[in-house]
C-alpha cells in the first residue's frame, strides 16, 4: 500500500486473521487509518464470566473493523441506564500511515472509576495524535464486578483482577502485532487517565507485565494501596436475591445465572457508606492465591520497591485543581458540608482511614481541616469551600508524590513530572459540564480535551492558545514514546523539561498558555500529609 491514501479500506494480516480498516479524516483534516473492534480474547460469556481472559482462535476470511463495537457493560453516568455488552474484549488502532519507518506505539487505558468508560474513538478521538508519527491503540476491558469480582476458593478459578488480565492479554497481542500496523514492538508506551492511570501504576508494579511495554504515562490517578472492601461478592449476590450462606461456590453459581445488567447496576452500599464516600465496590485487589497469570499478590507499595519497571522512564502528573469537584457537591447540596463537620475523617486519604482507629482518624481529619481551612471541622461553612478544594487537590497530588518518592528511592530511570494548568474559558469541558461556565479552574479530566477529541470538542482557530497547547502536549508525549525524552522539537526551544531529582527543589513542568519549568507549587503543604502518615505509622513508599 502506498502513502497517498488511495486505499480507503486497507486490509492488514494479524496473528489471528485479516482485518479491514477504514480511511478517516481528523478534526484538522489529517487522513489516517482506523481499525476498530479487533478482538484479542474469547468473549467472556457464560461460564467464562468473571474468569481470566482466554486467547482467541484465528478466524478465516477478512474481519470488518471499520467501526467501534460495544463498550463494556456498565451504568451510564449520564443517563443512569445500563449500556454496553459483556462481549467487549476488543481493541482499536489508529495510524497515519502503514508504510515507512516503524513508529512508536501508544496504548491508552481509559478511566471511569473501574466501573465505566469507553475505549473507542466515540469517547476519545485520536485525532491530535494523527498529526504525529505514532500508532495509537486503545483497549476495552471488563469493568465493575465483571472485571473485578474476586473469590478465595482456588477451585473456582476467580482470584480477581480479570479486568487487569484483559489489558495484559491485549498488550501481548499488541506486542505480537505492532509491526503489522507500522508500529515498533520495542517502543510501546502505555498511558491511562484516572482509574486508567491507576491501572498503569498496577501494571508497572506487577511482574506479569514485564517486557510488554517500555515507557508509561500516568495522568491523574494514583494509589499505593488498594483499599478494597471485604465481602463485596456476597453482598452483591444477597442484593440480587441470593439467600444462601457466604460460600464462594454457591455465590458464584448464583452470580453466573444472574442477569448481567442487574449485576453491573446493583447499588448495595448503605446510605452511611455512601456518605463516607464509598463508590467503588469492585476494583483491583490482592489475589488470595497464586496462579500463573496472577497480577497482584501484594500491595502496590510493596511491589513497587523491587519492580522491573523501576528501570523504565515514566511521565506522571495531575491538574492544578483536581479537588474542584467539591464546588459542584457544595453547590448542589450545601448540607454536604455537614458530613465534614460531623465526620472530619472524610477528608483523609483512604489508606489512613483504613489503617487508623476511629479516635486517631478523627484527630488526623481535624488536623487536616485546620491546616487548610484554618477552622475546626464543626466550624466549616460555604466560605471554607476553597480551602477544602485545596485540601483535596493536595491529597490527590500527595498520592502521586508517594509514587515519585518510591521511584526516586528505588528506581534507576527518569521520572518526569507535569502539572496541567490551562484555565480555558470554553475548552475545559468537564469543569464546564459539572460546574458551569462561570466557574474557572482546571479540574479532574480537563486535560483530556487537550489530548483527545471529545464529544464536546469543537474545531479551534489555529491562532488560539488552546490549539498551541494541544500541539505541544501531544508532541511531548509522542516524543517521549519515541525516544524516552519528552523534549520535542516543537517545545525544546521553549523549555527544558528535566526529570525529578532526589535532592534539591522538586521541579515540575507547568503546562498553561506557556510552558514553564517551576518549583512544584503544592510541595510545601505536601509535607503536612507526610506528617499525618508518620503519625499513623503508615509508610509513605
């Protein structure tokens, strides 16, 4: 095939059979090829529900991969309706050209609290990447109970983390097939956002993923401990009508017969648990017994110290207003502040809440509120909202800082730190959607509008600073994927982005209308979080 795009339905041979793609145009009129809905595993249906994924048998003929398939079964955050399918183990590939020198491969893992999200270009259009020399791939993986149900009985073969095992099997497929799509199998970068970033962190910690990728980018999602609640499986079954005892084999038998739509939509947290902030019953867990494909047999904090990935470079970062969702909570329900007044431990990171006794939790929560709001918990009013936003933003950044400290102590490869700080009046789509146009700032998910074409994205005049920010951010990520160094030709005359260092000032690339390499603004108050962990006797890294 030649590079002049005279082929509008290219066919590529993969390890499992031939796939036919489609020629598309990006938002800014760059042509590219898309291959959507390529299967990488046997559909996890029937008795395969909850089990680890199985490799696919090759197919005959040419498989049509010209449009995205179903997202994984979930409850829509917008409509609250169940949508998607249990048959969802597919990946999507977009590439500018199928000829020429092999290009770096960037593999995206979407966010959505481990229970929602869509891997396809319907949600996250790769349009901006198609200006660059890169192969872009996204992975659909099981979510919620279908992806993270975990049972202790080894005979049942449901140790947990099926959703993570989906991603690992997909990465094996990508490694074997990258060259068929003009990708370089020795330059694979995984990147993810929010819970997708946490997935990247867990893959960095797991011995199971060694050799499947060579660099990683973590966007705004970190946790050194899993903090999963016990007996979620039994409670799910009881909620759906199970009347037996908490016996794994009987619980599984019941759940295998249950309607999958009812399984993913089951809402069994008590009002008290919801007020405490519980919203993810099913998420990655420590597997209770070892299997050949076990992903996590210890906490991430422990695995991180000796992991293979301490030898590969990473980029990580967060937004300057990650805690801004507090604004929408308080706006919708001013009595929400009463929760902090009555239960100051609500402001603590989950790890501290789970590892302290009730008296210590209360004491540490009150200290944190006083530090950021200069008030005691019972004195909180709407006037303290900005202080709470700052508190939760710092808590978020501190979770990231713990991973940085671990990398600096145990790692041998560069760690690049960014802070996304572009406060656009009309292009920070998540802030606008949840807080309205009058609210300013850079909240959780706002950076993704500068990396992907979202459903709300509109074409920018190329003179706008937002367009420049998109070009720079994507160029730096692709340069990192290509060379392990994010200083791209487009940006290196503007700023020298250096890795973090163990000693001296913590420096960060601040990404706004300008790129600036500055001392990390949150650093002084992160020390207070360090002290809380010390008081609780919980190791930081």
